[in-house]
C-alpha cells in the first residue's frame, strides 16, 4: 500500500482546472497562498472553490529556476514580494515607485511566457492587459445613442 492510498490523497483530478486570466492574478494568488501557509494553513490539492492548474509550490519552483538561470534577479524578487504582500502593483506615476514599476513589469513579462507554456495562465493573456474589456463578454450590449455636442447651447 502506497503512502497516497493510506492517507486517501487523490492521484488524479476529475474537475476541470481554470487557468488564471493575468500574470498578476497568478502572482497575487501565490503570495496569498504563501502567507496562508506561513500562518498555519495546510495547502491541500482539490480543496479550493476554483480548481487551479498548479499549486503554490509549482510557482516557487518556476521562480527558483528563473533565478538560477539569471532571468530574474534578486531585485525582481524583492519587488515582487514587497508589492505582492501589498496586493497591488507599483504605480509608475509615483516618483518613489518608478524603478519598482520597471522591475515589476520586467518580471511579469518574463513570468508570463513561462506560465502560459505550463498552462497556468490562459493563452493570449496579454490581450487582457491591453484591453481589459475583453475578459467580460458583451452579451447584453446595447449601443448608446449619439449625443449632439452642441445641444443646449444657444446659437447667436
């Protein structure tokens, strides 16, 4: 009898997994899972409301590999950790966050291709970054009537 059979850990998952929409979603999910683990939660596969195609440990292994390949530097990882814990990306409009914003964007760009190739991230996720309305289907779309810009202005 194997260890998995003893403890009733399922080997195969029947549920369909839902990939993440954006690379930022993956990162914030990973940070929240790590924080929960630090706080004492036990991470068990298949227990979440939404079945994801990876575990937090998978993201950690990807980060380790990219760091060892020197694709990500320690500066990238520090910015990712700091702003991940704040649950928001750095704002490039703030003078103190300009460098962090550059590092954040570089790291996200490098992680995005890896996550897409592993199936963690939905294919063509970059479309959502540039066109956020694309993720919401327009099923009840009703066009707004054209307004006259000069309406209500008295002509002399």
